[in-house]
């Protein structure tokens, strides 16, 4: 399996603060990789570096074999790399259909084609019954789905999901796990930041753990939840990995 994403020596300084430090990470094509760690560990900064929001201070990022660090988010999106945001910001006064069509216009100028793509995405995410609902009137769970829908409409090969389970009820978390696995089954490689360990365990092929911007563990969900450093830094002594 080839690597769709390869990160080498990635470092980001914000003034005197090093948010990400000499990080090496890869994601194989078709894999689901979770990035976990305590608040302020540097997870969102890693996403922002990969998605082109920030340029790295040091290090390189290769996507599909090509160096992409320093490129802008919209150019990366055109190459097949899309992301969701932790704080979702849809066009609240516009419908679900409209919001998803905005993503689809990345690859077409045709309203009919954008609509067709949006219909396909809404079906995938079980959002079709909400197509005419204003985004501002959606529940949290449906807003999270819409956030994924907006990204999915750009036809990503690699999808970065930033805490899409946050604020969801347990049954909604289960639904979201099913949706994300479904995306992978359709050929999308998935990179998630997630705090809900039950979801991390159910979803991920591999997990990378960062603490103070540095990778402290990497492996299967079982491996990392039994790792002493991870328990100490993140999961806590009461965590039951069994
Ligand atoms: N634009 C910025 N300017 C200055 N400092 C920043 C900036 N973005 C992040 N930081 C700092 O970098 C560190 C890592 O932050 P980051 O948001 O990446 O952590 P995180 O692991 O995503 O946290 P959380 O789980 O709370 O979302 C923190 O100390 C944060 O305050």
C-alpha cells in the first residue's frame, strides 16, 4: 500500500512557542489514522499545516508523492485534500443543498452537475431529507454531517475530520462511526482528530499520539491505549483499555 500522505520533520513555531516539533507521520492509501493527544498538544496545528492554512517553520509534507507544504488550502482542495473545521461555519441562512453545492463548484461551473454531486453526497450522509432545511436550523449532529458533506462535495482522496464527534450523543457517535467507515469503503483515506476514545478505537487502523507537539506513540488502537506514556500524558490512570 502506498502512502497518500508523508510528513517529515514537521515543525511549527508561533513566536517562542513550538506547537509542532519534528513530527514524522504517514498515512497509507485507504487507511483511517487518528491523531490524539491532550488539549493544546498541537493536533489542530498539524491539520492546519497539512491543509495549507499555515506554512511549516521546518519540515516537508508530501501528498500523493508531491511536496505540498506552503500551498494554499484551495489549491490543495483541487488536488484532492479536504478538511472539516472543529467549529462548523455553514452559510446559516442557506439550505443544506446550497451549502453542499458550494463544495461541488470546485470542479464544475455547471449548476446541474453541482446539484447532481450534492444529491450524491446527501444520499451518502443520509442528509437528503434535510435538503431544503436552512443550515442554521440543523441539530448539532446534522451540522456535523453537513460539514462533512461540504468537504465531500469537493471529491477528496484524503479527508481531514476535526472532532466531528464532539457534542454528539452516543447513538449519534455510532452513526458517525458508520458514516466514516462508509467513506473509507468508497475509497476515501481519512485522517481524524478525535477525543472520544470509543470512536477512536472503533474507527482507526492506526493511532498517533502527540504531546507538547511531539509524537509520543504510534500503533494500533490497542497498542497505544496500553502504552504507559500515553496513559500518563493523555488517557489517565483510570483508563481501561480492555
Ligand atoms: N495561531 C496561533 N498563534 C499562536 N499560538 C497558537 C496558534 N494556534 C495554536 N497555538 C498554540 O499552539 C499550541 C497547540 O495548539 P493546537 O490548537 O494545535 O492544539 P490541539 O491539540 O488542537 O488542542 P485542542 O485539543 O484543545 O483543540 C497551543 O499552545 C496553542 O495555544
